[in-house]
């Protein structure tokens, strides 16, 4: 049985698939018959969280490689990431001082006991990192936000006098807070505005493998409330967002309870999270808990990558269940169930959709570019990146992950809102409404077989076929709004 309905017009569908599509525009058939096929019914008047953007990280490793590329390849990569016809990245991250994805260890304050920070200098960033950020600024028409994260304080401020592990000495908390404002002013002088900070990258540590500094939730809360927040406010930088935590989602509730319960910290704008606690669990329960405890606070995914693995240059590998992560090899036995082998395309796509459907405001990948060995990385912590390069041959390889991220970043714009939908398909779905009234629906088919479904917006329909093992971005305007 079928009946006539009006057709949803001006629908564009872009698909990336294992069979070879790379954000390819599909030709849709006209079909106004309400056939008995599964439907995704959109509810644009039901709005959830605001979306701040999507993007990746400017690391010293990426900048080191970028500097060695030809002007042609540099321009291509910048257009691919920050151009309107490229990924149109709008949300980025960088590091304050060195991290594992640096070619060497450094801080901006190398002179011991310089409590006035009179020797503070970002000179180390001037040759590679800052020029790369400026090139991106030149390409981006809409601009992009930058979150900066410290991996550690200078060694002389720490109780172990080492870049790895240890804690900030109490007597240097005021100086460490000043370090943030000095950094902000120095970058602003170079024409780079910092949108936000995370207090420290991975406050639980990283197994003593590279730069880190340990904080308990209470220690971080006290530092932000009594030192970092007031310092930024006194320096006229109170507009900068301060994000707490900045590690894996499993332990997110501990930090939610410290920052938001009893006496909420007025200086904390939200919490930052990573995905490394599991290869197949997005910890949606923990994400919901964070939102419901503080509905007006931000939840930002600040780091994700194919970790502990030399990346592949074979497109099909990214669709296979063959990748492993740190936990597959090294996590204690009772927790290894969280780290099965995975297909990188599936992991990325499912995680971003699950995050969006559970109150996350923005999703930032890790390194923008790495070499074919997954570096450079002084700690030999090899990882993947959406774009891989070989500086000797000047080869640039855009992995399938580049296209996965582009499905979101190019079409779901800053200031958009996630909207409601009803989904009776077996596909993974999320949906958004941009400020220009365009509606964006992202659909993931993990199955090997193609699938048909109908989009329904206010009883106007469009039939769509999605290939097996593929991701689609569907965009159209709500003309009756």
C-alpha cells in the first residue's frame, strides 16, 4: 500500500564509503511514494546543545613537518583543513610548552626560580608552530577557536623537578597561573587569540611516558578557583574559557562532582574529555551525567587519534577491524574488554555521533598531520593523523579519517544546534540545524549491505539509499520555518 506525499526538495547527499566514494555527491531519484521503508523523522523545533565546532590540533610535530613541505603542499593542506571547500575546521587545540608530539622537551620559562617570569619567552614556537597557525588563519574565512593545553609546568615549579609526573608545588601556584596569562598576551601579540584553556592535559598521568603533571579533582578545582580564574580576570582575560579535567570519560563523574556539586566553581566553563578508555564504548552514561549535573556548562572532546600504532597508507585498512590501541596491549587484564580491535572509520564515526547525541558541544581530533611512521614524537608514541606526509618525497596522503571528520566539520557550523529526530532504521543518526536554517543529517551504515530509508520533515519526504559501510551527510533547507 502506498499514498502520495510531497517531496522534500533541494536535498544534497554526500557519501564516503569503503567502496570508494570520498564525500561524493550522489544523484537522488525523485520519489514521493510513502513506501513502507524505515524512516528518519526530523524534529527541528526540538533543540539540544549548541555546537561550537570540529577540528584538530596544531602540534609542534605537525608544524615541524609542515615547514618542510613545498609551498604547493602547504597551501593544499591548509585549504583541505581550513578552506570553505575543504573541511572548514572551526575548533582547534594546541599545546602550551612541549608535549609528546614535540621533537624535544621545552618550556617557556627555563630559568629556575624566575617567579616574576621575567625570562618567559615563546621563542621556541616562533619558527614552526606559530607560522602554521597563522597560515591557517589566512585561509579560514570564518576563523576558528583555539584551546591551549599545558602538559606540564616548568620543572622548577614541580615537586619532582622533572617534566614527567610530579605535582605543582603549592608555592608556585600563583606563578603557574601567571604563566597562562603571559602566554596569552604573547600569542595575542603575534595575532593569535586563545579562546580557552584546559588546566592540564591528562591530570591522571600517562604511565610516566612523556610530559605530565598530576592533579586530583580537588587540587585542580582549588587552583582554578583561587589562582587561574582570578589571574585571567585581573589581566583582562576573563573572557577566556577554562575547562577542567581533560582526560578519559570513564572517570568524568569524579570531576563533575568536584566542580559542580555543593559550591560550583564560577571560573569553570566546562570539562574537557578524551576517548582513550575504550575503542568501542563512548561512555554515554557519563556524558549524560555531566550534562544533567550542569546543563549550562560545556563538554568538549579535546583529543582523539589512532594511538599506539604506526598508521597505514592503505585506504581499506581504515575500514577493517584490525587496529589496536594502547589498552589492547598494556591495560590490566580485567579492563582489556574495553579495548577490542576496531575499524578506525567506524570508531571515529560512531564516537562523534554518540558524543553529539549526548550533549558534547565540540569534537577536536589530535595532530593535523604526521609522517608515515606516526611521528615525529620524542617519546616514540606513534599515532595516526587524518593527513600523513613524507617530506622527502613530498607525498601527501589523505586517509579515510580525513573524510569522516569533514562530513561533520564542513556542514555542521559553529552556532548550530543538535535537533530531535525519531529513527526506526538500524542506522546510526544525528541531526543539526544551522543558523541559516539548513538542516544537516549524518547517517552511518556499518553493515556490509546497502540500506534504503526515508527522511521525513513535516510530512515531506525524501528516499535515500546509503551504501554498505559508508557515512552520509545530508543537507537541505527548512523552507517552511
